[in-house]
């Protein structure tokens, strides 16, 4: 059985992610223990809340996460968990991220569209990658966010349009660091397929 660890760093939708993974046949552990993180076959970095608060919790274990990533094993950030993978965020004040993927987290500009961007929206798949294996183009997934990731086409797995085009899913140059701005655990059969794909990558 593959060892999947949902990283418990004080902020995150841990139980719903756990249930989603269990639904696709995984037996995930919720842990912040460095030994368990390093021994995992796959790590999920969930997140709900503010970027600044998340980084305060993550900075002490950044080195552990870096060591895990250097092993080549996969890690998936979800929602705020995707945002903290980036270089910086303008939420609250300009705050450094983990900088595992180059890019910025920006607030949606003022427009007639409601912020937060909340609900179902379709995504355009930009690259072939195991995370999106079997996911049709323009599939609908579930978003809840006020800030979006701005990164390069090379680091964008999927995009979404909400007043502007943004990175709905990101990937590192080596392919093992991934993120989704949407919540796969709340995105029905499409989201469960993405979680299953992640487990199969581990």
C-alpha cells in the first residue's frame, strides 16, 4: 500500500481531502512528523485560510519539504496549498512563498465579477501530465479563492478564465511538484479521478 501523507501544518481541509483519497482506494495518514513526511510515497499539501498564516506554519518545515521534493517523489498542493508553492503573494502584504515553482499570487482585479471566485468553472488543459490523465478538456471543477496564481506557460498544467486567464493547476520543471487552485476533493468524479491519478503517480 502506498504511503500518502496529508501534511498537517495547522491550516487545511484535512478531513475532506482524506475522505477523497480514501474514496479512490488510498489509506492516507494526516501528519506533520518529519520522518513520516520523508518516508511517504506521496504528500498532499492542503490549505484553507490566509497566505501569511500558512507561511508562518510552513517555514519551520520548509527544509523537510525540500528534502522530500529532491527525492523526486510527488507532492500536490490544493487551493492555498498551491499558492504557497509559488515565489510570493500580495495577500495582506507581500510575503515570500516556498518558491518551489516560480510565480506570483495576485488578487483578482475589481470588476463586475464577484470575489471570491466561488463555484464550478471549466478548465483548459495545457500540458500532457499524469495528473490529468483521462480528464476531458473543459471539465468542470470547484473553486473557492480570492487570489490567483500568475506563472509561466511552462509551469501551467491547466488554466481557467474568470475575468482573466489564470493557472488553475501548476507544475514544476521536474514534474513532481504540482498544485491545483480548485478543490479536487469537492469536484465530483473529475476531482476524484485527479486524486486517483496522483495516487497512481506515487
